[in-house]
C-alpha cells in the first residue's frame, strides 16, 4: 500500500478516520440517555440558533462541521508525531484528542447564537472519553497510513555548539 507523504493530507485523513468511531460512540451514548448533547449539536450551535440546530438540516450541518473540525485537528497530531517520533503514539494521540477537543468545547462552543455547550458533568465526562477515543484511533490511522520517514524526529541543534566553546578558549 502506498503511504501518504504529505503531513497536511495525512492529518486530514487521520482525523477523519478517527472521527468515525467517536461519532458512533457519541450517538450510542446519546440514544441510551447517558449524554445530553451530540457533537454535531454543540458545533452547530456556533453557527445557528438552538432551534435550528435541532432541526434535521441543522443536525446534518453539525455532523459535517464535526467531521471538518476533527479532520483539521488531525494536522497538529501529525506534526506532534513528526517532531517527537512515533513512540507512545497512542498516548500522544489520546492526549491530543482530550486537550484539543476539550479546548474546543470549553472555548469555542460557548460562542455563537446557539451556545449549546453541555452543562452536566456526565456528558462532559463522556465527551472527554470520546475525544480520547478520537485521538487514539486518529494516531493509529496516522501511523498506519503515513510514510515512516515522516516520524523520524530531527536531532536538536545547539545554538552554540560545545566544540566552538572549547576551540575559542585554547
């Protein structure tokens, strides 16, 4: 299988793939009454009033916006793995999902006309869990689909190499 060599495209694809199980799990938890909000409803509330978000068109729009946002969040994940290497990629991915999606929910979801940010702790806890799931699956997709040369960390370069210090003093 041909591997993806472009970091931006790899991030978009990896983030999209990671969003599939996140969205399925989110929908299952919502239908069981464990969560009070879907990701699409939260994201749609940025762009439209609450009444429109809950409409069929609003839910489709929100689901699409969720996939776009998740795909975009895959780009910094690829750069994190590129600069730090692929060791512990599942942990790095999980933390990226938890922090990235958490920051989104905490900051961006409180703006816009809908303001559909979930207030109950149980929904916030399960959204954190599904965000972590996104990161784990996305990092696995990125490592699997990406060219191995993308994940070799570059050695650090000292701004004042030690050999220059010793040469000048002699």
